């Protein structure tokens, strides 16, 4: 779910606050149900586990597949590095293999960078201690 920010009037702001409140209520109710459905004695839940369960429950498979395709074709284009990183981070959760392998995550991020940055970033990605966060910082500095 993506939110576009723009200038809004007071009545629109009230509507947004109401919608936000309702969404929080729905998310909280879902969290309570999810917590109750877990086995007794389970380790403490991680927020990411709940988010995955929430998305699995409320997001149709077709939408998840479309986001995965969008992620695979994501390019920086005219976006700044930070905007590209944020979009990359949001969409990467739809590629289950990307999350678990740091080298693949860094490599995919570099592949989508603009031609002005990609060569230097590709060389930097060969560094053995390069992780995703360091690559984002490197790309921003470049």
C-alpha cells in the first residue's frame, strides 16, 4: 500500500485521520487474532512475521504476483537513490529469495541503478563486506 502526499484541506485531513484510525483498528484486531492462533509457548512474535501474515491474509495472490514482477523490472530511472531504495525495499518483500541472500539483494539493487552510478556500484559490490545498507549509502554518495 503506497500513500501519495499532497496539500490537503482540513476536511480531507479529518477523513484521512479517520481512515488511518480504522486501519489501525483492523490491524490491531488482526494482530490479536493472529496472536491467539499461535501455539502456546511459541517464542515471542516478530513484527515482520505479523506483517507477512497480514499481507498473506489481505492481499490477493494476483496483486502479490504483480508486485513481484514490478520488483524484478524496477529501475532507478529519474528517481533519486533514496526514492529508488525505498521503492526497492517496499517491493523486495514480494521476492522471497531476495530477502534471505544479501549478495543477491545487493546485486539486484545495483542492477536497477542509473547508468551514471551502476559501474562504480558494481565494482564496490565486489567488496566482501558490502551489504545492502552500505550499498545504498555508497550509491547515495556517488
